[in-house]
C-alpha cells in the first residue's frame, strides 16, 4: 500500500501540473521549447495510452461505486482512489508533453486546436472530480455524469489525435468511401483534377495546414507554389532540378525520399504525371483536353481519370429470396449473383424461340436486384422497355439485335444507374434515339450496325458529351483481296467422268477457271457453273472475283484418270516400315497423299521400290503414271529411274518402258508430280511390275552424306 | 470427512476447469471473428471444399477468349521492338546477356550465336505509341484497346511442357486446364452450351501439335472438360441424332436413360453418374443451340470485311475468331483457340509473314467486334504463345533468312477488355530482348490475374485430389495489379 505521505505528494503534484497547464494555455504563444525537451514532447503519442487505460478503468469503477454491494468494500474504494490519482497524474504529464510537441514545426490547424482543448479538459475534469469525490454532497448522480463526461472528452480528444497522426478518416477509410466526384475528361483541369488528386491521396496526410511537415502544405495552388522550408517545389519546365521530383525519384531507402518508406508510394503513372506537369511549365489553368491528343500527360491523365469512374460498386438494396431466384432460373433464363454474398444479380436470356414478354415480367420479384440484363438477339419490342425500366438498379443493358426501334427509349430515363446500353444491330429510328440524353447516368452506348449514319452519331455525340458513342467497324470501301474458291470434290482420281465442284463462301462471287495451265483472268477465262464434267487428266486453275474486292489468289487442283484397277497388288521389296501405308493397295486406293508425307498415304523407300500387279482380265494398257513427291530439304527426290515390265504372266515379263526424270537441282521446289511412262507396245497385259529407283548417291550439295535418297509415291494411275 | 474434503477440492477444480473452459471458448470465439473463412466451409477438410458457381468478388470479366498462338511466335518480330539487334546484326550474343540460360538441344551445339534484328520494320500505333511490327497492322490499329505485356516469362523451354504449363499451371499434364478451372469455379452462364469450348486451326508455318490433354478436366468433374468444336459437318461430335431418330424419340430415350441412371446413382452414389445425366441433357439442348451458333450466313457484310473473307471458311483462324465471338456472346465462359504453325526455327521471315497474315486481321476484328457490341468490358481477350524466341539466329544467318530457337526468359503477350488497362505497354526487356528488366510476369501471375478478372481469388479456387488441394496457380502467383483498370 502506498503510504499516505506519498499520496499527499502525488496530490500536490497533480495540483501543480494543473496550474502549469493553465499557465501554458494562457501564455503558450510566447513559449519556446528548448531542444533537449523536444524528445519529451515527442513521447506524447506513446505515453498517451497509459492515462487512457487507467482513466477509463477508474471511470468504470467510479460509475458503480454507489452500488449497494460495493458501498462498504474498502479495497474497492481504495483501489478506485489510487487509480483516479494515477490516471489524472498521467493525464496531466501527457497533456504537458502534448503541449510541448504542439510547439514543434508542422503542427497547426483546427484539428490540433480541438485535440488540445479536449485533451486538457480530460485533465481538468478528472482532477476536479478527484477532489470532490469524497465530499458529502457527491452523489451517485454526480459520480456517474462525471465519469461519462471524462470518458467522452477522452474519446473526442483521442479521435482528433488520431486524425493528426494517421490522417483524416483513418479508421473508417477501408469501409467508407466518400463519394468521388466524377470528372469527365472534357471538363477536367490538369491541376485540379489530375495533379491535385495525386497530392490528396499520397501527400496530404503529412502536408496539410494541420500538419505541415517540412513546412509544406499541398492543399491548393497557393500552398503548392509556396513550397516548404527547403525552398520552392519546382522550377516550371525543368523537372530534373525540381525539388518535388528529386524527392519522389530518390531510392525508397533514402531518408529524404517522399512519400516516406512505409507510406503508400506513388505509382509510375503518378510520378510520370507530376514530371510531365512540371515539364510542361506547371500550368494551373489548362484543361486536359487543351493538351494535344498525343501529349503524354494527356494520355496518362485520361487513363488516370477513368478508374475513378469504375470504383467498386456498392449495392445498398436487400438480397433477393434465394428460393425465388432458384424458381425463376431455368434453361433459358440464367439468374446469378454477380459475386458471392452480393445482393446484385445478373440476368441472361437465351433462345429467341422461347422468348416472350412474360420472361421479363416474371422477374418483378427481383426487379430491385437486377444490375445487368442480357437480351442479346431476343425479339424484344419497344413496349417491353416499360418492364425493363422497372429494374431500378440496372447498370448494363444488352439489347443487341433486338426489335427495339428506340421509340420508347425515354422510358429508360428512370434508370438512375444505367451505364452501358448496347443497341448494336437494331433498326433504330434516328429521330427517336435523340432522346438518349434523357438517361442521365449513361456512359457508353453501342450503336454499331444500327443504320444510323455517321453524321447523326456525331451530332448525338456532340449533344451528349458524357456518353461514349461506339460506332464500331465501318467498311471504308477500300477493296480487300477476296479469298480463293473452295474445291468441294473429295476424289481426285477417277475411273468414270466426274463433275468439277467449286464454290465460294461469299455470296455473289464469280469463279473463273482455266484447264490449259494458264492463269485465269476476269475477262476471258471461263465462268464456273455447276455441271462441268471432267473426263481426262485435268489441271484446273481457278480464281474468285467480286465487285468491290480484289481478285483472289489462284487455286490449283489436279484430276487424274485411272481407267484400270488391278485385281491384286503386292510389294516385291518391302517399303520402309514408317512409310508403308496400308500395304501395297495404298497405291491404287484412289486417295491422294497431299502435302504431308507422314500421313500414312505415302509409300516410301530408300531402296528400289518394286510393285507387282495382276489383272484377272487382260487390259489394254497405254500409260502408267507414278505420282511422286519431291522435297529437297528432306532428301526426298523423284526416282532416278522408273522401269515398267509387263506380260501375260509372271514368267513372261518384258521391259515396256524406262523413264529417267531430270537430275535434281538444289533449289527445285516442293512438288507432287505424276510421272508418265508411255508403254512401248500396246498389248493385252495381265501382269505388271513397276520399279522406282531412288538416287543412290545424294547430290554433292545435299548436307546429308553417305545414304541414299528417298522415293515417295502415293498413287499409280493406269490408262 | 476426508472424502468430503477430497470431493470439495475436486469440485473446486471442476469449477475452475469449467470457468477456464468457458473463458477459453470465449477467446476462441472472439479470435474466430478475425478469421473470415473459418465457418464458411472454404478451406475446411470437407469434400465440397469449394462452392462452384459463385465468384469471390464482383468480376470485371464474365468470359475469356484465349487466342493461343501455338508454337511460340517471335516477340522480336511482333511486339518487342529492339533496334539494337539490327545494329548488331551478326555479332555474337554477349555471354553476360545470356548468363546461365540453358539452350535447347537444337542450338546448344551451335558454335556461334549471331544476333539478328527483325526482318520487319516497326511502327508506333495509337495514343499509347506502342511499337508493333509491320506484320501486324490490324493489331496495330487497335493498339489503344489492348495491353501489351512485354515481360512474360516461363519455366519450360520445350513446346509440350511450356504449352501444358500455360494451359494447366503445371508442366506435367495431369491437371485441369484453365478453362476447366473457370468452368468449375463459375459454372456455365448458358445452360444450353458447355462452359468451356475449344477451337483449332492451323497455319502453314512449322507446327507443333495440340492434344486433348490441354483441355482436359484433370481431376475435376468431367463436365468441366473442354468441348471441341470442329469445322466439319458435325461441329460437335456425336451431337446429331442418328438417321431415323427424331427429336421425340431422342427425348423419350433420354428420359429413360436418366431414370436408369438415377437408380444407379441411388445405388452407388457416384457423382459422375449425375454428371452423365447433365451432359446428356445439355447435349440435347445443344442440338438446337449449336446449329444457330455455327450458322454464319446471317452475319452482315461488314463482319466479313472486318474479320477477312476467310472467316466464312470453316476451320480457319478467322472463322474460329468469329465463332469464338458467337460462343462468347452466347454465354460460353471460356473459349480456347489454338492456331498452330508458329515454330520458326528456320525460314522465319517468310513463315512468320504467313502466320501473321492468318491471325492479324481476325484477332483485331474480334476485339473491335466485341467492343462494338458493348461486350469488350466483360470479355477478356488474350493473345500469345507458350514462350518467346531467341535474339540470335538458329542455323545460318542470312539477310532475309534466319531462324530463332525457343526462349523462355522473356516474351510478349497481349490482352484486351475484361478490366485490363487499354493502351498500356507493360514491362520491359533489355536492349537485346533477352532478359526482363522491369515488371516480370510469370505464368502463375498471368493465371492469377485472369482468375482475378473473373472475380476469383486464385488462392481460393481449390480442389482436393489424392490428399492434396490443388490450385491453377499451384503455390505461387500474384495478381499483376499494374495492368488492371
């Protein structure tokens, strides 16, 4: 227990402190704090917590002091008394420290004044109560109101104190956003709406009239121009020697770097904007749109001004009934909360066949909650806008390709939050759409493919500057190359005559073609019509033409006649395993291999490729054509020699033809080529042996050495 | 007596124990207030440890269209302008720039690494002044609508692992594809179409394969698997009724099968059975929804000029872009395109020109088309390959003919819409286009960002399989805040 003379000492000290505070308040203006005392003052934000806790505890005890049960508790009373005393003492000491601190540079303004007066009231009130609380007239009523008054003073002083150290609205900032003023780009001023907000968000918490750190405030033009104790903030036009930019560009570890380490830093965009603003002579009057369109500051500023409009949306309406949402949801009407726990709903309607006005009317139970409505391609009529106007919280409305004419568009004016309206592909009435300005909240409207002429849209844009009118793509009339005709034939090897099937995906396109190897043109070449029959080996070159387009690239296709099909076919020497296709019959399946030699339709070998065929009935054979591949880079060459042997049976074969294609050259192109072997004599043939010989020694220019070349064959035509 | 004492002491202890317990419980309850997900079921050990169909926060993008350029287009001939490489044409890649980078087997044996600048010139486009090569004039024309990221990097150096990494967040390929994760997390918007669809096309350039594992559902429910739309007569395989079966018969058959499936579900409780029922039902509804989507004959003439005439030729990239728009517009969450043929180890100038011609106009048209329908805000379009290409030539360097090998350390992709900052060029590479010098974006970061735009916290979208909870971003990934609106 504290002995009573200690108590007496403490009481005296409390008295002294009170007197000192009164003195300080009365004569504070002239007081100068010596430097060695400053650290004591700076302890104020630390020590402050002690009296707060002790005093609040004491007040709680005091509040219940006159309770029946506690009235006689000695310990309770003694404890309360000492707590009172300690609390008041510390409050006094802390207040004095605070007064010291307030004398330092950088503390000024209304917030400080409020903090000061409520702070010292805590000292005075608690001291006063301490002295009165053992008097006879001190009743429960007085005790309670005194306790409440002290706590109130504490709270208010604490609040203002926190504002000074942490900045305004520190506690509620994460949950409460004061409504941001939306500045459309065409109305925005460079300083007021771009530069100043940067100061506001990142600098002002320490550089304001209440707390002018470094003697600097950044609240208006005057204070910005004034600069701080280290001098002017900037030299217009010379960012590299401007203090402001030097400080923000210092490495973050540096002591003088701004904002100080640990505080929210400037983003790259913000730094750039400050730099460019100073570079462009730190103008205070210019509007953003006064800058040239390609000006860097304008570009960044335009971006900077945008996000303020796209703040996270807050919805203040009630959540719809879950069961109702479930009931309204079906295969063609999707209703979903936009986020977990959000009351806002999105609604998408699908399937125009099942769409009826009642699809929307049935949503009346959730009309408050719907924030986005997608009616893309639904046959929505003008009359239904009345129902839609009932969705009072609607933000986005998609009416693309609906039957809206715009006649009732002013119905939507009651939608206070509608931001995006899509009307692409509708047949809008140019007169009706002029009422669009009635929807005050509108930010964006899509008008592509609505038949509205450009100049009408320009007029609308002029009349409604806050709305972004999206015109979308417009054919500028510059011709473009049309794509080539498509060959619809699936078989290119025929026994009986077949029809040439060409087509083009774009309607009204003319296809012209040649069969003589010359390039087709738009005047002389034949026009393709269905019903053209191919009876012999034919090389088709075709080209597409359409007014307003350049002619297409040439499409080439070859047709091969193969009159005879052997009744059996086999390899005498096996081809390479990887390229053996579906066996020897791959060579007579009338299915060409195309350009991909690894697709199983090509037969290949690095040795002589020997094929043997038999006909049940002798055939009158004139030509044997081997369809071969040449692909120089991969050692695939045309055969160096082809021999065709034939006769009545296997034992009486005679050499009927030998063909030696020209030697390969280094830059021979990739080609698929039919090599014709004309047979020397016409005779009835029952057996046929064909030998295709690959190049044994690769040409000198080929990078690969010491291996033979490849022979690739996909089909043999017999005529 | 002693017994009474003992009992009393026990009672005291009991009382103390109980009061302590209540105090303890009170503090636990208080503490729990600070752990948001403690009682919500998320992150608990229960089987359903995520509630599908609900985003974590309000999404910027509702849907994604991913234009995957398969084979890895060169960043140095597209979006990363490096005049220095032209100046230093033919000179050796300084070892200090290459650092410890491991090369592929294709160039590791090369004795020389001659730097090679772009064969194609670059121009600045739009207000954003983004440098884009002459191969992509149409993409240049939408420079102010897109965000080019020049600082992507990946971990894999070969096609398959790199592609698998981009699609599934892991190189090995047993994980769900990104589209499957999105389908699992957000569900389908339109119940008449799958949430995740895949479209393939192929250019003339040197190609690399795409395989169905890239759009596999992995360990997720099979309803989240990507559904491939092909270009033939039957865009979705097995969707059409067989000859001789009409819609009513089909309906009856489905009802009967569903009854049988219900019975077997009651018996075994396998969730795949209910999935099967749902899939049959969706396929039935798709029978009417798909033909309408595939029908491009009603598209206005402007659309044909915009996407290029090839958009009417099924199976082309342009046609797939148009189809992607139609699918997306109809509520398909994730449309994945692959265009093959970007693997230019040699003959780059010529091959890349062909590839660029395939994709340039249609890619740009897709963005413009979404915009003019008011849909770009809610649709995220992504364009890019699985890695970049080296700044030195693979094989012999000739003026108009060179190749580039794989380069995972630094490459470019672009995004548009869906809450991504338009008209932005993000990240920087060094003057050799070899290393990133500013704002690197890892594949995991890229995934985290995409999910974020869809309203999904990438750390919360998990699925427990074989004793471990998996995420698309594995155990990494940061949302790239710098590119968000």
